[in-house]
C-alpha cells in the first residue's frame, strides 16, 4: 500500500527528471556487450566445433553449444531493442552463470582438456564481471540521479501543514541548504541554494501538481544547472494524530563542475539531510521555530558538532538556522496552546 | 562564567566559558544557586556513554533564579526562583501531550544519533552527551533553559534549596520507579541500589502504599539510610540476595522489583568479573547484574521496574524467566515535568523532606574533587550539592 502511494508520487514528480535514465558510460558498455553477445552467438551457432576446441570441451557437445549461441544472440538483440537495456544485460549475467556451470561440469570429464577449460573459464569470468557491473549501473537509478525520501508525523492538521509548505518562501526556514525561494507567480519559483565555499547555485522551478491538503510536486525548468524535482504528500494520520508528511527529492546534476559540486552537496547522505530538514520542519510546525542546542549551532553532523557549552557572541554570528531566521509569527492563531500540563499522576 | 566541563574519561575541570544567551524564544536563562552530582553523571565520567565531546558542560540537576526570559515565556519573570527538570520537553508534540516528557520529539536536535543506537530517539537532556541533544549542563553559574514555559517550576521561598533541588531528577525518578510497580495494599517491594535514587524509591514506595520495602546494596551508610527510611535491608556482599528475598517472602518473591542501579552494576565474585571483562572489551555496554537478579527474584506475575540508566546492550538477559512467569517490565527516563507539581505539594505538606539525602556540600570549583569522592564512595558520600557562590572554607567538603 505504502509503496503504491510512493510510486504515485514519483510519477507526479519525475516527469522530466527521470531517475532511471542510465548514464552514457553504462549505455556504451551495454552496447559493447550486445555486439559481443551477437558475435559470440554467431560463432557458437555456425562453428560449434571450433568453439568446443578453443574452450577444451568435448566435440560431442556441439548441439548444446549451438543452443547457447542462440541464447547469446537473443541477449544481444534484447540489448539493442531496449532504450534501457537492463533486462538484456541481466540475461547475459544469467547466461554467464550457465556457461560457468557447463564449463565446471565439462572439467569433471576425464577426457577434458583442463588447461583450455581453465582459460575459457577465466575469460567467461572476466566478461561476467563486466556484465554484472553494467547491469547494476543500469538497474540502480543511482549512478546519476541522487534520490532521497523521508517522512515524519506532524501534530497539526493536513490543512495547516500543506499551507505552510505550499508557501515555498517558508522552505528555507527548515531546509538547511536552501537560502531562499522566491515566488515568481504562475506556480513558478526561483531557488537559491548554498554551496560549498560560499558558492550559490540557483535555478527556476515550476509546480507540476498541486492538490490542496494532499500533494505538491515541483521540478526545475529546462536548462537548469541542477535538474531536480520534489514531491511532498500529506496524509491525515489515523485517530486525529496529525499529518504524515512524505517527501521525495531527486537531483540530477548535469552541468560539469557545478553539477559535481551539487552532487557532493547532496550526495553524501541525502536521506540524512532530508531527515534533518524534516525534523526541523516538524519543530517549526509544532513549536514555532527550529530548536537549537549548543552542540548543533553549525549542524547536526558528527563533524559539525561543537562542545555542549555556550557559544561566544562572535561564534553565534556564524551560526545557521538560528530561531531569529526560522521563527513563525507568534501571537497569531498559528501559535500552539502551550504551558505546563496539569499533573495527572498517581498523586 | 565558570562551568564544570568534561575532557575525557574521569578527566573534568572547572573552566571559564562564555555566558549563555537566549537562542529560542521560549528560553530562559537561570542563575544557578544549587546543582547536584547525579549517579548517572558517573556513567559519563567513567566513559560509558558515547558521543561526549571535550568541553561539554556536565550536570542536569539544578535550580536557581530566572535572570532573563525569551519573548514567548509568559509564565516566568526575572527574579523567579525555579527548579529545572532534566528532560527538555516542548509541551506540544504527541508524547508531551501524553505527559511522556522524556520522549519529547522536538527537543533533541541530534535525534539521528540516538536513532542509530536505540531505533528511536528520546528527548534532549541537559549536560548528558550529544546523543541527547548536546545541551550545556547545569554544573555552571548560568544555564540556558529551553521551553522554559513548560519545564521549570516556581518554588516558594519558605523551602530551602536542598528541600526542592531534587525535584529536578532524583525524587521524581525514584518516585516513577515506585509508581511503575503499580503498588497495591500489602505489597512487598524489593529495591536494588540504595544510592540517592534508590533512597527516593524506598520512601516513594511507602508513600504509594507498600507494606514492606526490602533494599539491597553493600555500602553500610547507604543501607543505614535505607533503614532510616523504613526499609529492611540485604547486604549482597554478605548474603545471597535470592535466598534472602525468598526467605523474607515465604519463597514467593517480592510483588515488584525496582532496578535503581543501571548499567554499572556491581556483584560479588565471578559474575561481576565476567560482565566487567565483557564491558571492557565492548562485548556488552551494560553490566546487567542487578536487572538479571531482579527478574529472577520477582514473584510470578509481578512487575520489574527499570529506572536505573542503561545505555546500550547486554548479555545473558533472562528472557525465559521473564516470559514464562508473566512478568511485566516497565521502564523509562523519568517524565519529570509530570511529577514536579504534585511532589512539590508532598514536600510542602511535610510528607517528605528530600534534603535527608545530602551528605556533602561544596563549591562548584571543587566539582572534580566531588566526582572523585562520589565515584569512589569516599567519606560516606551519598549525595553532593555544588554551589557556585559557595563561601565555605577549605576544600568545601562540609557535612
């Protein structure tokens, strides 16, 4: 159930920034393997006795070798027929396993030429390694796109939570890396993100889908430096326990050095960053501002922790996510009921 | 300001550090008049809690005078005398709404660290490692108190610091340990550990209606204090605890058992050596002797209340005894905010005077000495109160 919901969300968000798009190098490798398949397949089909001789297998096995040739050709055709040849390459991996098994069985035959079988096995193993590498690159959406998903429960109604998020200018209040989001009207927005060494990355984005109190998805416009998309879904938690917020983010850095920089920015632990952002989102929604401790003035990572002792004023000036930047306007109806709960113990 | 900082296993020092400032709008700054050393501080001191960093200010039991309040603190004003609870709690989240304040979802910015260790994160705590938020502690001249509109309780000037200071932790903690036993008239409660929290569990168990309380320890002065509180005692160095308890209860076992010891339990002989070695080699983080024994001794269908602090993992946990005999386990860091007001009333009406537990008073400047005395149970020490404005003489150990 949950998976379906997520897939639905992904469809909204990934209109252009397709996570599954394979990288150029993986595609090239797949094509090479496709030609290799067809070449080897033709050789096995047309000259099975020569193949048997090279690999040290009994010449009585020509029927089986011809069958394997057909399998190779089929795999090759599959690779060329698909835009994303994942299945073709995986079928090659399965074929490699079959080849290795056959060679292993052949080696047990007393008349087998052990040296040649060993040579053939080494070759198949080398190709298997290539096949597996290529197939994994094609299968994972990870070689290019950086994907993060996360969720949290907010003790507020979906209407409140949606309204806060829908005003994109609120996002920098809990997203550590986002410096500002400017509303350009017509569902368009301009994003400015803090990069390493004080460099900012900017792009324009547009809302793809917007169902009040349920879902918002957005993606960057064509020719952005950072091709990215996001989706947030709001579900009413059972029993009146607020709102379950589910977020998917996708970054496809495309433009050279800048892209690499952004990959680094978002790449190390993207889900951890998203979790931290969602924790701050929950704090802003539930207590009105981001909650800071002495140790986390510069972030919650291991490397950014400072000692749990007060910071000097000069150090505080450098701190990020201070409440002065994140607080909601108190005193409005937004503010939550506060105050000490009345004692309700056994006393 | 002066503050007691951690620099490594058993290495602490009182240092000059910047004064705290209001960072969140619901903060208050408190000028500390009294602060105590807690048994759980020794787990930090002895290096058993991960994620400590050099320079961390220790201490989570403190009280004092409000000297500054944030824009959104409306219930306190400058000059109020308050006791501060050790868990930091927002009052707005799912758990705070259920008065499970030590599970607050919003007060621990380092929740991810705790999630890696515990699966889910507990609330932030003052001066108790980065795992619980990385907040400066209260063994200092001043402290920043987040969510000051939820936590601190105002105390009347008619009561002394030592009568109310322990509302910050050990009185509510000892109380919750007893409350979790769901005590019925006629019940016998066995309590492992006669340190400060154990002493409050003993007295709380009686206040909650226990017929008999049997307290277990090996330190003579602690057993003596337990007896003054009305408990029968077992010295585990001299007697087999299981046999002594069965003897006292006709073989049935106590109705409920409280573990007021936690992760650094001591036990006689080979069992202790076994767990001590495993802990030293990181094969287990917690020495489980008290908890194992409490489970084995508890009567069928009884309750084991775990209020002593554990940090990680343990070995040889008697799950078979627990399961086959319908035993209930209840646990938790004390939800202090839930108990402060009603327990203050208990103090005001004379049901209990928590100052009985104090054996040592000294200057904040002598905190490192205090840790050494407390850890090694020197000088009949049970509870140390530190005072930033101490005017006593010598090294300040007056009792």
